[in-house]
C-alpha cells in the first residue's frame, strides 16, 4: 500500500510538519524528493485513507486555555443529526461528534469539546450549548481535562 518514499514521508511528518516558512520543502529535502512530490504523495495517502488528516494539534494549555471540557449530551438517536449540526456550528466548539451510548451507565451520545481561559468562559459555553439544544438534550455532563493526553496517532519506526 505504501512504498519506501511514502514511509519516509510519514516518518518525517509524524511528529508534525516543520515549523518553517515552507514545511513541505523541508520534508522534501529530508526525504530526497521535490516538494511537489511530497504534496502529491500526501494527497494520495489522504485519499486512500492511509493518512487520515493533516491539521493543527494545539497545546491549549500553552495558549492559555486552562479550562478544557468534553461536554457529553444525551440526545435521542432520531435527533442526532439536528443536534450535531446545531452544536457543530457554534464557533467555540472545536470537536463535535456522535459516539455510541452504553446505557444505563453511559446514556451520552453527542460529544462536544469546549475551551476557556477561565472557568466562567467554559461554563458559559456549556450553557450556550444547552440553550441551543433545548429539549433535544435530556441531560449532560462536562468532563474537564486535568492533563494533556498523548494526542498522537500511529507511529512508524525510522525508514
């Protein structure tokens, strides 16, 4: 599925793109190919599902966001699409997705991550989600982060 060059690109980028003006050029130099080929190969790997996404993974704590909470909502399955759209459209929600529930212990199926520099901001975001969902939400919890977790995907050993 992937050749040696693809593998070298993945290894060169798995800890993140270089923080330089032209990151794909830096990867190209490290791998020994052109930047255009790096971008073409990454596009192909994305389309094939080998690489799931290329995106920013911020350290919220370093950016001053100390109150980071995963809100979980008990929403009826038939309302999930509407509820997800409403919550996902909120500008302060960084992640919003549907997950299976495990009743009776875990009735929650809609997850949405909020961030705040202080508790009041984070709690205000939760209140706004509750307002937007209205009767679509039967109950909710907020699970505040106490530390930064791994935030990495699969790692390949050096090529």
